[in-house]
């Protein structure tokens, strides 16, 4: 396990990413650009921490 993976903030970021993906699955079809932005933003958090 890498040192950053032990951080509480990293674990929260991973949980948020999982939640964001679940939310985007439930979004209506017409909201694809918003869903894409949410996924990219949620992915950037743990990547920035790492």
C-alpha cells in the first residue's frame, strides 16, 4: 500500500468517486455533459492527492 492510500482524505475521495459514479448512472440521458463533468471532477480529487 502506498503512503497516500493510508490517508483518511484519500479514502474519502475514493468513496466520493464511487458515489459520483452511482449518481451519474441514475442521471437522465439529456444530462450526459453534466454527468461527464461530475465523473471527471470526482476522479481528479484522488489523483491530485496521489
